[in-house]
C-alpha cells in the first residue's frame, strides 16, 4: 500500500506516518519548504515540497497512491476567513481533483468536530450540526466537507470524513504545550468553574480510528466523530494535567459571558490596528472551553468496531513525559 499524507510534518500527520510505516506501507507527504521537519527525523518517507495551491505538485504526489490522508489545513482561532478559505477549501478542492485524476482508492479527510459549532451540546452525533457559526475555521472545515462529499456523490471518488474532538498527545505543540505552560506559570483559569463538558481525543486512539475507517469498504461516503468517549468536564481535564505535572491546580474562575466579551474586545482592538499577531484570548477559545462540547462515538463503535485503546490516565502520563523531556517548550518558574 502507498499512502500520501498532507501535513505529514505536523502533530497528527507525523503520528499517522509512524503507524503506517510500522504496518509496512510506503509513505509520502506534502510539506512546505519552510516546514519544521523535526517530527520526521528517522522516518522513511518521501517528501514533496510545496503547498495545496500547486496542482502540478499534487498531481505528481498522488500518482500511484492508494490512500490520500488529507490532514493539512489552517487550524487556528484567529485570522481572516479569506485565508482560511484559500487553504482549507480551495486547497482541499485542488487535492480532490488531483486524487480523482490519479485514481486513488481512498481519500480520507481529517476534518474537525468544530464544524458543529459551539452552541453547547451533550452526546451530539454526526448529524447534530449547529451551523452557522461565526468562526472561520469551523465554517471552512464544513465547506471543505461539503466538497469532499460532492466529489464522492457526483464524481465517484471514494471518500470518508473523520471529525476528531480536541486532540492531544506527544508532539502537540499547539494546545497541550500552551496549557502546560500556563499551568506551570500559574496563569491558567477556569471558565465558569470549568463545568462545561469537553471531548479529549488521544492521538493514538485517533490514529486507530483513522486506520480502521480507511481500510473498510463499507465506510466510503461516511462521516465519523472520534473522541475518547469520555464524559469529562474542563475542570477535570485541566486538573488531571496539573496533577500529572505536579503543579498547583488553577485557583481562579472567570464567568463565560465576561471571558467571551473580553475575547471580542481583544479581537476588535487587533483588527482596528490591523495586527497580524493573535489576541491573548479569542472568542473561539472561550466558546470551546465555556460551553458543553461533547460528542457520541456510537457510530464509530458500532460501524468501525472502534474502542479507545489508551485510557486518559495513560494518555496523560505519556503526554506529560514527552513535554517534560522537551525543555525547549517549558517555562522556568519557581515552585512554592
């Protein structure tokens, strides 16, 4: 089997590459010329340098490939929607067209549970969409999903969609590292007491689900939500990270409405001054942490036979061990 992964140098992409190589597959991937390739050190992968806007590179990269795993995208809580559309929608369309031209046997799109928005829900299913939403990431991921489904229905490209929850694990520099740093610096706070439900998704459990879905014939055209299947609040999740780090749990809680308004003000100020740097807080971040954001994985359990293999305790142990072993991510602070 030959697999091609966009975003292969990232957290999810590199973790997927490791598993595919372990299974004896030939793996290639798309990276930018300026990409950090540290997660690929020691891996036997063929790299194509370019981005999702270059059809010639995509045509070449997908030639004689069996499965395309589309992981790359602009995943951020801040930025103009035009940029999100260029990468997440137009880039996906380019890759779909190249995959169709090359005759790939399966196109696996890694979307996000964020397409559901943050209206507050418990046990939401794949059909429980609460669009529209104001967040460019959520909007453009849903638009990309619509494209993927259209290529399946109208052009016969064998596609499927995976919607992960809040993914964490070793190599997660985007979310876990920032949370750990805030806890170590004693700057982490709860939103409304941390009572909102969240949806942690350990990276190895996610990879299990991706491989299960990508190898079954009866998953073509389907969408699957993947989380660890836990009923856990943000307070419980944050406290577990703090305990594993052996630092003090947060002492401060901010009401949701106040935090959300502060995020809106921060965004407005930076937009006014046309700043390219992200705000200290954003409405996206507050909405994720302050409203119930919880999903059912019953479809994945029944149709894929998916069962989260790694427990939260073990997952957190592995992630904290990785974080502590990478001193470049850690902030020096004095313990009390």
